[in-house]
C-alpha cells in the first residue's frame, strides 16, 4: 500500500520538477544563430576546402602519396636545362612542369594529411565550406595552370632533349671506333637562347 | 522470411485451446530508433517479443581491408576516426597506443596529458549523444536538444585545436598533429564549470523522472554472469554490477596517475543490470570525466608535441593486441606487421559489435516498446559494429 | 445567434448548416495557429528558435506553407490497403472531434445547440474518434499502423471511464448536463468557478480529467499510438498529403475540445474571473478562448517535458490509479452535496 501511494507521490513530484526545468528554459535565450544571415567565424585551423598555390608547387607528389583516399592526381613533365622555371617563395628551384594537378574534393575526407608533407607549404586547407555544386564534375578542381599547347610543347622539348642526350652519349662512345664518318653529319643543333642561367 | 509459427494455448475459462500465431516484424533498417542502419527481426506474440535477431552489415565499409592497402600506417588514422564517428578521438587513441607499443616509441608527457583530455572529452561527447538519443527513444525530446547544445561547446574546443568538429585526425603516431591553442586551459576549465550544473539539470528532467524510471527500471536485465559470458564491456557491463574498466584494470597512458571512480550499476531503481543502471552509469561517467579533465588540465606539462614523431614508420615484423576504454566499451586493435611501411593487418575488436550480440538475451520476453529501450541502453553506433 | 440567422435567411436548413459551420471558423485557424505555437514553444523550451523565416516575423506563416504543401501532394494509397476504409477513416476522426463543438458554449450568446444533455452528448460523440482510428490503422495494411491503432483503441476506451467519472463529479454539484447552464452557474468571479468548489474534490477532479483527456487526444505521455520513435508514426504512417492534413487537423481540434470542456466545466468557461468587470457576450468569447488556450499550452508543455508511458503502464495508470481516485472524488462530492442539502 505504501509503495502505491509512494509511487503516485513520486510521479507527481518528479513531473513537476521536470516541468519547472522546461518552464525556466522558455525564458533563457536561444543558442541558435540564424544562418545564412549570421555566420560563425571559423577558427584559424579550420579544415575545409583545399587550395593549392601553383606558383609554389614543385611537383614533388608528397601530398598525393600522403592522401588516404587518393583524391589528388598529379602529373609532371621534367623541364630541360635550358628552361628556367623560377623559384618558389621559400627559395626552392622548380624543376618540373606540373601539367596536371587535380583534386577531387568530393573524395577528399578533409583529414589534412596532405598539408604537412608539402615542402613549400603550397597546399592549404581554407575555411571555405560553402562550395556545393549542381554538377558533380565541377567538384574536380583543376589547379594546374598550363594550357594544353604548353603541355605539348614541354613534352616535345623534353623528348627532343632526351633524344639529344642519348645521341650525345652514343657519339661519345663512338670516337674510339671510326675517326672519319663524313656521311654522317649531325643535324644542326638548336642554339639555346642567349639568356644566362640565373642562379 | 515470413514463417508462421503457431502455438496452441489454453485460455482459462474456455476449456478449449485458442490457436495463436507469432508475427515476424522487421524493425529497420530504416527506423527512427535503431541508431543507424540495423535490422532487428522481431518475432512477436502480440506485444511480447519471443525472439530478436539482429541483422548487421548495412554500414560495412571494409575498414580492415582498406588498411591493408595503405601506403603508410599514418593513413589509417582518418579511417579509424570513422568507425565510431561519435567518439572519434577514442578510436584514434586506441590505434596510436597500439602503434606506439609496436614501434616502441615513448611520447612526451604533454602528449599523454593532451590525449587523455581529448579522450575524456570524447567520452563526454559520446555519452551526451547516448543519453540524449535514449531520452528521445523513450519519448522525451527535450533532453536531446540540451545534450546537443552542451556537445557543441566541446566540438568548438575540438575545432579550435585541430580544425575539425567530428572527425579529427588529431592523434598521430608518436604525437599530435597540432599543439593546443594558448587559451586551451581556460576553455577546458570554463567548460567544466559550465557542464556540472547541466548534468544536474539533466538528472532533474530525465534521470529521476518517474515515467522514465518506469520505462527503464527492471527492463532488459542483464545479469552479471550472462554479461561476462557474452564478453560485453563498457557501461553495459558496469551497469550489471561488474567493476571492470580498462583504464583501471589494464591501464595505459597516464591514467594510473589520475584519481577517478568507476561508477557501477547498483539496482537503485529496480534490478541490477537493467536499462536504468546502464543509463545512470553513463551519466555518472560523464561526471567522472569532468573530474579527470580538471585534474589533467592542472597537471598539463609544457613540451613539444611533435618531438617523438618518427621520420619513417616501419615497425619490425610482429603482432600485438592492445585494448583501450572507449565510451562504448573495450576497443581492441590487433596489429600484424610484416616489416614494411604498409600495414599487413589491422583487426579491430569492436565493443558495440560484442555488446549488440547480448541483445537477444536481454530482450526476450519483453515488449516491443522495451526492445527500443534496451537497444538504446546498449548504445551502439553502427559505424563501429559494421566497420 | 440562431434566431438572427433564422430570421435573416428564411430557410431553416441553410441556417442550421451555417450555424454548424461557425465553430469551423475557429477550429481551422486555431489548428493552423496551434501547430505554429507548438513548434515555437517546443523550440524555446529547447533553447532553439523554431520557425523564423516563413512570412517574416517569427515564421508565422509556416503552417500555412505546410498546408499548401500538403494539399498539392500526390495522393498515395497503398496497393494492398482497404480503399474504402482508408479514405473514410480521416473523415470519421474529424467528425468525431468536430461534432463535440455543437454543445460547447463559446459565449453567453452563442452555443451551437442548446442541449439539456450537452455533456452526455459530448462524451458519447467523442467515442466516434476511436472507430476512425481503428479504421485508419487497419486499412493501412501495415503492421506498425495496426499496432498503433490497437493501442489507441485500448487507451481511449480505458480512459473514458475516469474522464466520465470526473465530469460526473462536476455534474453532481451543478445538477444539470446542460453546458450553458453549468457555465451560468459559475458567474460571479473566480471563486465561483467549479474548480474551487467542494475543495479539494473538484480540484482533484479537474487534474484527473486533464490527465485523462491527454490520453483521449493521444498526447504525450500517452502518445504511444503515435510513438514516433517506435512506430514511425503509428496509425497515420501510411497517410500523406491532404488526408494526413485532415488527421492532423482533427488532432488539434480534439485538443481544443477537451481543453474547452475542462474550461467550461471547471474554469468557468466564458465567465470573467473578475465577476461583472470585463464581461459581456464578446468578452465571453475572449475569456473562453483564452482559458482553452491556457489548457492547450499546458498540454504542449507536458508534451515537451515528459517521456511516454509504455502501453501496459498506461493502462495501469488509467485503471489502477485514476479510476480509484475518481471514485473517491465522486463519493466525496456526493456525500458533501447530500450533507449540505
């Protein structure tokens, strides 16, 4: 009998206590902010959309290898000694044309593993989080700045240079053999441009 | 699978038997309260549940197979986050503790303290979701919103430290990805002072509410011996009265130096091992986590969090098993290395998977509404169950 | 009001039909308002804001937008559902709740139908809702809906008893079933209201009536038939579009009916709490509606505070707690009335 009335009493008391909590909360300010009219300022370390500063990229492929979901695709073409690609902002000499640097931001898991290995700190995670697209293909970001004909030209130049180097190597191995080979005349070499090699 | 199971029953006063059928009811995979994509096949006789058969695998994402194709052990960490996505720091913690044992690295003390602070925040965050969604399953919607509001404070701290709110990639093998911000200690302390009254409010609104007690006490009783036979761990086991916590019984990191208690279910409102006990263990654990946070932030030593990061992660061939206490229970990593930089095998012993296996033992004989209560009290996250 | 219409229209049937539609002018806007109000109250209790954008000021047009959306939805009837019952069910539920408005006095000058058994009529016609719910759950051809409907039927029928007993306690004091007369007896200020008579019996009767009425309208903590987290949406899982809108409308109409009965019987209905000050036919409407809204507010407050009871616990509360206490109240009031006489 005691438990019967005890239960009823406890029921009433705990319900009233609960009602008191919700009543008090009617008058506390709401914690919601009215996005998109009001936006939260993200902290400086926020990891959202990736950005690559191509001027600094040396094409080392470290970010692509570090990525756990393989969302970065990089293709490079070696430059020839006659071309000067310049320096990065930290002073490294660039030796590779970066012909393709695609990041599939839909695959990206925003882990940030690509950021520390970069020697020039050119890949960063920004605080941009409003980048939805209507077409899925627009989520593949192409960061490389070379036009297709430049890529073609770089490849041709590399192929020519390598052929050159191979021929030179063959010729250096030959002088011990035939001293005169007038019929074989070397094709006219392209003279390099008259610019000095900047250090 | 619609087998009709008929049974003969004699109805008192009629003198003849009444043929009844058992109905097969499929709760899920799409259901508001199965905490993810879980299919529970209920065989019911009216409102009484005769059997429960969980069907898993709807969220299997081949975590362990992925790990075998990584080029580096470091890449496993973002994937490990995504197993128990509610308490991601705890998954990372287990993995890095295991890896550091494999590589025989000792990390600086500052790293240990920060890791414990993050792990306890992760415990608070996971229990807030557990408690909030449990209230929602039982019908009280308001505590869920309160828990979410408190959770946001912790997620803000996480975001300031490592840049992400839910999936962190913060604990690296040998250290951390970033050192904490200069105002970290102040933020942790202010959270602790903010949070204690909120726990009291939660107790007023939900824990001691008579209707909540009626729904959860004496429901889904899991006796201690049955719990041990099923190898359950975590609050599910402690709710049955067994005082077992990996942080005390098989300690790792700096837990031996911290002073905290292990709350255990006592059957205060019903039987030992009922849903209320499991729920209350979680609420009390949140309180203990706040104690740990306050102690750890006092003792936080200075140092460099990246001092012990190995240049190259290439463990010797061998295998080991390391377990840690996540909010869900005992998470175990069994790592097998073949001497290369790529993991050979990363096997995860998931606490939710094991706890879920005890569901039929708890739910047989209860009503359909109780199945929801029991499932909520086990606190599963399908990402970890299925991996 | 009936006389006015009869005189103006010279056509009996048209006048009666128009009279019947007058409460609709309150019910439909009230349902639209109550949904918005519930969302705002629940939001502020949960430290949120609720609807803020639709229509500008605190999203007042949110429900209007929702109704427009529901109207233009495709009408889907499950292939294996019982078509006739499926279509008929929402109308029955609405009819059951709306018919009770006939006997509720909105003001000294307006009552739909002057029945001298008004209260008896209200209690019995509300039972039509159970039939509608059962039809909805059965016709959906969905195991979960069936569960919801069966639970709902058991719950509503069980709670009719304490509800009727508490109303009976009030009737014993007033000596009449006529709602308008009951109201008139409470004129003269707040201390003439029935809730303060024969203290504490009628006060207890009001509390128990209120709890029983929560079960009648399937509100938390008795909303197991619609238990969102278990049964998806219970008996109205398969309903979409306008049919769902009608079921939703009838739920809020029902909420106001029970609130109106409580306010008429116990809180003085259209009488002013200050006696003669601020009273009159139009003031009566104002007082009546505000008291009804106050009780609806308490219903919403309870919904967002309490968890829900399991169906057997619900029955236990109804049969083992409310009914004995209502018997005590009836006996107490009965002896008191006899002793005074």
